[in-house]
């Protein structure tokens, strides 16, 4: 099942679990117990909130609902000790359709627990970036408020929308949560449109002349943008730097310190990456809660590469044409100088590289 079809879905699952019924056997027998913990062993971070006989769970965007593995704990004992378990309707790990667990204690007592599983929207996990201004070294830039993805787009998120994973580091043990890489600028733009459709938002980009007509990587296309639309898009270079700085004017968004012990707290780069990407969100975020703004992978921006204008700008979108698209942030193979908030990079929009990924913004 394509995950794009189940985003924002709510799946009610009735489960018969060991509960609080009065035992029919002598005290001390393995009678019914109250549920004290509900979670998923995969993904381990998804924990249920238990209120009476109702269990509610919110999963991160792009979680595979058909591959969840539930874990139940009762007071004093595992739910399965002295109990029998039967499943009807479908497989026990498929929460995309109703599943009934019938668990009967040794004394025959049972109780119903209704489990509601919700997959969060991508937008709900984004960071609100306030309106403001900064100096890019050539001019004063003023920006309206927007939202930015907390992390780089991961391999699992990219595959959820496109159905493919082009990443060089797809064999990593933690590949699903590593940034996607080896994506062209055109691939990133098309992903934005797909994500917008999945979340019920308006597509920002019009793409024509796509080469190839189907499949990936996309190596050529004519792309126009309508920034009045509600959907996801690549950040402009100005949005990227403003969000990365998070109100700072220092060399790096954590200050001016460039020693390895300090840098290693905030970024994956040549000194600590082991020549590979790593799961997003493991390093310290900037002041606005954005992770991996530098290091791990370079991030595509909307703009063509060119020199900055010298006059003040408001919500700039860059030059109208060029040959290279802007890259920001540095990657796992770069030195500390590439991690500076002001550092600029660029590449042909049709190129792929194991050090290049992206993140998205929305109004």
C-alpha cells in the first residue's frame, strides 16, 4: 500500500485484551490485569495514551501503518502470560483496517480496549519561522513568516511519495531515517508537488517537458512556481539562511566557535561522519528547533546561483535564470568552513550526489 494513500488516516481497531474483570478463580491465579502500557516495538517511539479502555496513538508522518508491531504490558505480568490470543479480520500487524485481538486470561476473563491510530500530517511536524530580517552581507533582506521542515527529507519520506529510493546510503542500518540523497533539483521539486497532493494542498510548481517522461532521476524540465499556492516548495536561499541563522549574526548558528568538539555537537561533517549520512535529528538544533541545517547533506534551494543584489529585498526568489541552483548547508564530507551560515554552494539541477538532499517549506 502506498503510504501517500494513508496519510492523515485514522484507523479504529477493536482489541480484546486482558482487563479488569473480576476473576473467577482463587486470588493469585493469572486472572485479568489492567493494561498499563501500549506501544509499538516498530516504530519504538510510538506510544499509546491510555484513558480507561481507550488507547490513542499518533504516529509520525510516513510511518508504515501496515508494518506496525504492537506491544502490550499489564500490571505485574506480560499480557500473554497464561493467556491465549486469536486474531481475526486481517494480520495482527496491519492497522490500516480493523483488527480484533481476542485475548483470554487463564480464568476466562476479558476486557475490550479500543485503539485509535492516527498518522500525523507532514505540516503538523513543521517548525513555524517568524517574520523578520537579516543581512546577507550585501543587502538587508526582509521575510514573511513561513514553516520549514524540522529535518531534511528522509529516505522513507521520499519513497512514500515517489515510490523509489535513489540514495547511495540506502543500505545503512538506519537508512529509513537518514536524509534522502542522490536527488536532482527536479526530483526535489516534483516531490514537493507530490507531498502537497498527499496533504490536500495546492501544488506550487508547474512542470513541463519532464525528461524522462516517467521514472527517476529527472534530468530536465521547465519549472515555474506560483508562490501564492498553499503547498510545499523548496526554500528560497533567503529563507534558508534566515531560518538557519535563527536570529544570530555569528559565523555559525551556535556562535563563532569552530573547534571540532563544538562543531561535532551540531553537525555531521568530515571530522565525525565516517564518510556517510546519519539519521536526522541526532545533533543539537538551532535556536528555532531546526535540525541538521548544516552537515549531513547539502540542501537544494529554489534560486538560481548569482551574486546578491545590493538594494534591500523583501521575500526575494532569486534571479530569473541561470545555470546552477543554490545548495546550502554543507554535507558529511565537508570541512568546518562549509558549515558557516553564510556559505553558498551550487550545482547543475540535473546532477545527483550522495551529499545532496533537501528540506521543504510551506506558508
